[in-house]
C-alpha cells in the first residue's frame, strides 16, 4: 500500500489540460459574475433620470446587491466546506444569473432593488468558492498567478458591461444589458459537467476512487492504484471553522485581511458605481464617462496578473501594500485637471491597484488559510469586506449630495487605500515572524515569499 501526499502531487504538477479546464470554467464564471455586478454603474445615469432618483437614493439602490453579496459570502463560504464547492457554485450561478435577468423587467426601484439583493447572494457566494477551487488545484509555483488570471475575469466582465452599455443602451434601452445575463443559465449544464469537485472534499466524503482519478489528471506521471492511501495534512478540520480563523497565531492577520478587504472593496465599488457620474459632472459625455469605466477594468487585468507574477516571485502581502499605496495616490490625482492621456493613465493605474488588488487579496487569503477552513476564511473576509462595498456607493451618493468639489470626492475615495496599505504591511510583518518561529532555531529566517499557512 502506497501513502500518497495529495498536496505534493498537486504542488509539483506541471501545468496541463486539466489546469486549463479548471482555469477556463472558473474564469468564465467570474466573467459573468463581474458583468452582473458592474452593470449597475453602467445603467445608473439612466435609472436616475427615468425614476427621478437623488444621488443618495441611487447610492442606496446600488447597495442592495452589496448587502446580498455580504450575506452570500458569509453563508455560501462555510456552506461549501460542508456540501462541496461544486454544489455551492451551481446554486450561486443560478441565483446571480436568474435574478440579474429579472432586473431587466423591473418596473420600479423596489422591484429592482429586490432582484439586485437576491442576485447579490449568488455573486458574493460564488467568489470565495471559485478562488478556493482554483487555489486548491493550481501548481505551487504559479498559484498566485493562476488565481489572479482567473479572477481577472471579473474585470473582463466589467469591460463587457461598459462596452455593451455603450452599444446596446442607446438603441435598446437600459434593460437590454440585463437580458445578456441569461448566458450563464444556458451554460450551467456544461459548467456542472466539466467543473471538478474539490479533491479534499472527495477525501472527506470517502470518494477515494474519484480522488485518484482527479490526481491522475492533475499529474499524468501519477499512476493510480486501488490500494493507494491518499493523504492530505489539512483534509480534516477540528472545531468550528469560523473560530479556527483566529487560532494558531492567525488572529492578527485575519483582522488585517478583513480591514484590507473592507478598504479595498470600498474603493472598488465607489469607483465602479460613481466614476461615470463624477466624470459626467466634470463635463464629459456619457460615452466618454463609460469609456473611463472600461479603462478602469482594463487596468485591473494588468494589475492582477502583474501582481500575481510578482507575488509568486517576491512576497504577495508586500506587493499588495505597495499596490494600495499606489491606489491612494492615483485616485487622489484623478480629482485634478489633467490632459486626456494622463487621465486615462491614472484611471488605468487606479483600476490596477484597486480592482487588481481585490483579486490579489483573494489569492493572499486562499494561500493563508488551510484547506478545511479556506472557503470559510475567504467567505468571511469577503463578507466583512462587503461592508466596505456597501459604504462605497453610499459614500459617493452622500458626497455628490452635498456638492463637494471634485478633488475632495476623489480624496475621500483614496483615503481607504492608505489604510489598506498599512494593514497589509502589518500582515506581511506578522507572516514573517510566524514563519520564523516555525523554523528550527538554526534556520530562524523566514522565506521571502511566506504568506502564512502551508496549504
């Protein structure tokens, strides 16, 4: 009987067709997820005009989906650790796709807000699960990069929202961009067929034959044998998963992650919801304002992938600290008059260091928590962060309502970037100390790329 370390097989596997498949389907889900989320910022100017919404009312309406995302992340993250990632992802896709389509049939703000809340449950619930699944199957050397590439689908979805908004809304009305969200429902049978279940969940369920088959697809050099005893050091958890987030030296870093998620998502959703409106108030046309949203998400792709590569080679928490500092500077400069090329560059940098940093935060959290509490850790970090996402649109509405100068609006959006930079600096220092303490006395020097737990 052979004793096979599943982590060792996955960590050392060469990137192959199986990894491409997981990356493709997870990224596709995130593309639709991002589309359904960013779509509100695209239609906001038309909704305000058609329903006579004040800036504060529009900010509140935008927060309904974010409340749903908070509850969805808090609920579906821990739930998937019990029922499996695949089932949780399927339920979430049905929720966010179905109710986003229904948004196109809303006749008033109440119906619109209710559909956005329920869609938000699925949007918030699917994120921690696809990140956990991708992180679990990614080879160790390119783990941050693959998670970042996968989560860049969020920015692709945001770009699709803005691009289709420019094309569809003038001819077919704001409702048309919501009807496009039916595509994930049509693709759901394929997603359920091709997307693999978590190998750790299979082992906890006693589905050893399925786990052996998956391992053989991950690494063709591994030849499955019936007597193989598959072993994962973190396949079985003890105690309440949420409490485990604060044990074994994780408390400070968990709190710093939560603070960084809160600040990052505040910036992301404040910009996504109000950038077109702020730029329209500054004198730009609707088409130009939507193009700014397009550039914001385009920049995010480069930030996420570039940051992922740097995180794999250097130290992901430190990379995040630098990115957040860059976000604070670039968002502040958006409030000042700049030539158009410089303005587009600043928006791209803001996208790279806010939305891109959000993507990298998920990768950082996925690497920090062990497998048995990974979805719980991601779900709670995302759920706590959703409070920042809720505050963002409300803050933007309140600032516009009191008619502050443009510069002060952007300064208010930039302040959380400085706070997040401090939080990730503390996280990096704590991780280094923890890694040093776990080494033998003769090797009391932390690996430069240490994030936290070995997963």
